């Protein structure tokens, strides 16, 4: 897939995957849905849903490592700062041949462009949080989150 086709796909996901509302109950149900899929597929991942600094859901499955905590913190910080998925941010900065974590703009200890974090966007309110998976490849982390949101929105009729 070309860079522009990939970017168009990622932008489409962000336009499509918007919640009518989102509260702690939604976080629990969505996080559990993603966790159950990860368990059934044998993925050793950590899953985090947060509203800025408030963790609404956290699950660490067997096989996940302590490193996942740092990846989740850095991925979600990137989503909350730029209000786009880390996969889309990766494409956007690659198109400009730039890395915001180099050259003094954003510290690499606090931010990353690794895929796997996606904005919780609520219709009429904007981005209110981030959903993050860590433990697989960037693309697979991203896909697990996107598929989880898509399936959840189908079940709640959003």
C-alpha cells in the first residue's frame, strides 16, 4: 500500500470510529472486548483506555512485559497531544521526513509515533481520551484497537 493510500485509510478510520458518548462503562466493555480477542488469539499485550491522566481500563495479559507500560504512556501522550492515532501520526511525519521526537520538539521519553494508540473521539465533544494496545508490532497493535472499536460500535448501535 502506498503512503498516500495508507494515510487515506487511517484518516477514514478516524472519521468512521466516533462514539456517540463514552463513559467508564463504555471503557470497561470496549476494553474487555479487545482483551477477550487478544486472549483468544494468544496475544501477550497490555491494553489501556484513558481520559487524559485518568485510567478507565487496564489489562495486562500473560506475555506482556514491563516495557509495555512505557510504550502505553508514550503512545497515549502522542494521541492526546495531536488528537490522531499514532499510526496516522507516523505517516504524517514520514511524509514530511520529520520526527517530532528528535531535535528538541518532543522528548522521546514522553512521546512516540509507534502505532497502537487511537483517539476516543466523541461526536460533538472531540477527542476525550485514548485507547492503546502494546505488545505486538505497531501495525498489529493498531489493528487490534481499530477492530475492537469497530466491533464495539456495531454492538452499541452508534
